[in-house]
C-alpha cells in the first residue's frame, strides 16, 4: 500500500521528479526501528511547511465553506490542530525571525525591509541569534530551506544553520520538487535525520493560481484567471484612491482561495513523496503561516500594517510520529514563538546548552495536560513613522499605535476589543473600559521591560538592491 493512502492524499501525481518508490528505498529503508528502544532514541525527520499569508479560516479543517484544502484537511485528521494560533507580527520580515529564534521582534530587532525611498534598507538577523536550524544542525540534523520570499534572502541572516538554502522565485509545485530532490541527495543507509523548511508564496498578493485550482474552488473563472489582478490595486485601495465594490472584493477572495488550493495541490505532491513506505509515520510535519491576510475587515487589503486578528491568526497543524495526538483540537491561544521549542522537544535532547526561548513547547498540551493558558500574547509591527503593538489577555485585546512626528510629541492611539464577544474587533471599548485599558497597558509596559533584558544586539541594516526593491514594490511592500 502506498503511504499516501493513509492520508487520503492520493497517489503521487504526474510530474513528480522522484518516484515514490525511489524515495522509499533511498530515504527511509534505513529508518525502520529494529526495536522500540532504538525508535525512542532516534531523532525524527522534521518538515516545516510555511504557507505565506495563509488564513486558517480559509481552510476546510478550520471550517471553511470552499474546497480549498483537501490535502491539509486529511493531514489535520491525523494531526493535532491548534485552533487559536497567532503570529507575533503581521508580515514576513519580523515574523519569520521570530519563528526561527522564538524571540519577539523587539528582541531580534528585525522590523523593516521595505522598498520605500531612494535607498531602501533591510534589517538583518544578527549572527548572535541562535536559530532553530542551527540548533537542529548541532543535534546532528541535515538542514535545508527552500524559500520563496524576498525578505528571506540569505544576506538578511535567515540562512544561519542551513546546510542548503535555496531562494527561489517559483510556484509551490516547483519548490516541492526542489525539496524532494534534496531529500534524495541526503538519503542513504547512513543518513542523518533531516530538517526541511519550505516557504511558499502562492497565497501572497497578487495570488498565484493554477487553472486546476481555480476550477476546483468553483470561483468565477474571469475573476480568478491568471493576471486578472492589477498589482497596484492593493496600494490604491489602501490609500483610499479606489473603492472596491462588494463583487470585486468577492472576486479577490475567490482568487485568494484558488491560490490556497494551488498550494494544497502542491502539498499533496510533497506528502505523497514523504509518505512513501509509510515513512511519514516516523516524521514530524508542522504546517503554519507567518501571518494572515486582510480583506477590508478594517479597511485594508493585504497585511503588514495592522494587528487585527485577520492579520495575526495562523493555521498550526502538527503531525506527530505514529499519529500521536491525532484528532486533538487545542483551543488555547498559542503563538508562533512556540514552534521552535516544540520542534526542539521532538528532536530530542542535546548535549549543548539550550538557547533562551520566549515560547513554550506545544507538547505541554499534548503530553502534559497543561491547562488552557491565560498568559498574554503580544504582536508587533514597526515602520518608519509608526509602531504598533497588541497585547491579548483573558479575552481582551489592546492595540497601541504610536505615530512619530518630526516636530511634535508622538501621537498615541489606544483601541480595546473584547475578543470573546467581538471576534471581528468591530467595537472599540477603550472609551468605556478605562480600567481594562490601564491594566493591559501596564502589562504591555512590563513585558517591554522584561524582554529588553533578553534582547540581541541590533543587527546590521543592508541596502536593498534595485532589482529586489522593484520586486518588493510589486508585492506591495512600500511602507
Ligand atoms: Zn509573509
């Protein structure tokens, strides 16, 4: 039986460079445990799938109405699913360094990387940072990244710890082929465990859609056809120059959904490769996103400025070896800072010292029966003249926006939402709940003082070359 049947993903499809049977033999023939003791001591292969800008509420396994995600839905059925996972920022540049260091943006200081102005610059994650890939490499893992996002260029510091780091401007199916080809190369009887990180951009503005995916989600073919979106539309809408009709908004959402389906199809190829010979059963697969996406819920399209829930909620699906915790649904609010400690716990102990991490392993819910957390979650963005931070605790969420002005004190705006009965953050309660505002603000300030004691030295800023700047502008990064 093909392992893909286990997932209901279906057999490997046409175009897969490596046959499933070849992968079975080459990658995993050495991987069968001879006895349970050996199995316990072996480090599991780990695959981290990051789908840029993927909103969980647009996936079937999170309750969505359209058939965007049959592959992820099948994976989720054999996995633990975190229903309320949030990122610590609303765009890639700060969010991915946090995922890879388990530090808040304020601690690693990677905030900016836009295409703004004549000399655009980008923050670099300093060498001092101890990354997930570095830590896994230290524990004997072969490490590789296949990333499609200009904010993840090797010179921005994210390649630390990777044996192989491929930055590609390719759609998800091609990225998957690169990953599988690498796996083929590092496999063999004496193979080390592997850590593979794949970061696909198809669900990011302007949404890359395959014809098959467009048909599968049943949207209007015209609206979701390739090149149907004017790339400048997002900026025009966000600047108030264009008002989008309800039909046009629906068309954009259909296109986003079709892009998700395109990714899902590609993940079917990936899982079919990994599943070969039931090898997936030995593996950890974690699927998540770096942030969500806005569709005018608060007047904006895209992501990266606001910190409302549609920008922060991310999927978090954790497929464990031997289907441990399959079907578990965890409602606690967890953050992407928890990903690194989770994967390190699953990778097994190290002889070296453990890095300092702000997150906590998600296995506390799956193996140790932790109560639903009531600790605060924090999110941050910082652009040239505006900083924004959000703190959520006990069902409340405070957003503090600071506009810096050249010849005047900064302008500060506070918003308060009761997430429990206003999940859409429609009604600002700050004017009528001054005590709650004060308490959350005090919590935010205490958190700032606390994490400042564990911050990295600020890294370099590097000039963004003209070609990268032009591409960033096309993706909507011109803060
Ligand atoms: Zn992103």
